[in-house]
C-alpha cells in the first residue's frame, strides 16, 4: 500500500490530513500520534520456506497468544472524566459553556483510540455509553471523533453564543457524513482521499475560522487554530488534487484573491505559477489509495 494511504489523524489532530502528501510523522500539535487504520482480518497467510520455519512461526504465535489473551486492556481514565463532565453539564440546567466538556472529550479521544482494538466487547459497549456525543468505531476503520450534530444540538439547548458559533463552522468543516475526514478531503479508500482544491470551499472554510477567531479569540482556541493550520497546510503543501490542473489553479487563485496579504499567500502564488508552467509537483485527478 502507498504510504499516502495511512492517516495519523485522530479527533484532536488538525495538523495533517490523509492525502498523498501525508507521510507518517512522529509529532503533532496536540495528542499522541494514532494511526487511523482498517481492522485487520482474522486470518493471516504465512509463506514458509521450509517445514521447520513454519513450525518455528507457529510456536512463536502459540507462546504469545496466552499472554495476549490474559492481558486485559484498561479503559483510559480520561474517558470517565469526559463522561462525568458531560453529566454535570446536562444536570446543571443553566447556559454554561460546552467548551470544557468538548475539550475533555477531545483529550480522551487519542488515548481511547489507541486501545480501542484491544478492548473486550463489553468494554467497547461501555466506552460507547461513556463517550456520548462522540462516534466510537472499530470495525472497518478505527477512530474516535465528535458527533457535530450532537454538540450543535447541545449548544442550542445549554450552550453560549460562542458555542453555537463554533459548532456552526465546525459542522461545515468536519461534517458527520464525512466520517473521519474533513469536508475538503474527498474520501477514496478507508484510510485516504484527495484534496478538493477547486471552487471556494477551502476559502470559505478558512474565512469562517478567521471570523470565529476574531469574534471569540479566547474560545475553542486550540481547535479553531488547529483547523486554520490544517487548511493552510493543504494550501501550502498538499499535492493530491481531486481536480485537473486548471481547476486546481483556479481554486488556489480564489484563495489568493480573498486573502492577498496573508503570510502564506506568496507561497500559494508560487504554486499557481508552477502549475501553469507545467512544473508543479501536484498529482492531478489524484487517487490516493
């Protein structure tokens, strides 16, 4: 499988996305690197060069299996912390900010995602109850991410004005229908996709986050800035474009026209020039899988 098909992104990570330019990296702005991956199949095919080699491999698996079966994976404490925070908010009956609860869930997500494949079925059902408001999946794909619909509804009932504004733009950027992918990534396989550079999508989402940061500089700062940084990274270095060269250049030009004075704008102008000169590193009409 091409390295581009791997995604290190979990619910708290907004620094890179699953495109052809997304190599696995060891650091992130927040949280522990987690691999978004397909659940392994039940059977593995082992090609042996000799009967002796086969026996050695089988013996090693047999010696390992009991230890594996007896090692019960613990549910991270952060999961219970999130559940308690959400419960307290729901019982408060007042117009409290949802941000501390949301952040508690985002902090729990990476550690839970890391152990999710190894939890028993009863533990898996338990964390699904505790992580109310988050999508917890471990079948075809393994991920833990917020349900925007849930939090947007919660913001209307008990949240602040900043909560409602945040989840409005968050819903457009990280829609539930897109699974583990943001709106500007077109999913192509379970683990990867191409970037939608054409049109005004990236420009409009970027404007939405800038507007939110300006209006509410102290609210949801890590998430909002993370979304801005992620969009900038795609604009600056994403190379797997869903569209042809002409549409990709036009989409980048839309951003340049909207934000001519940003520090990243000269870099984007240079990318446009490279596309038009035929010297770009872009993969157009790209399939990331």
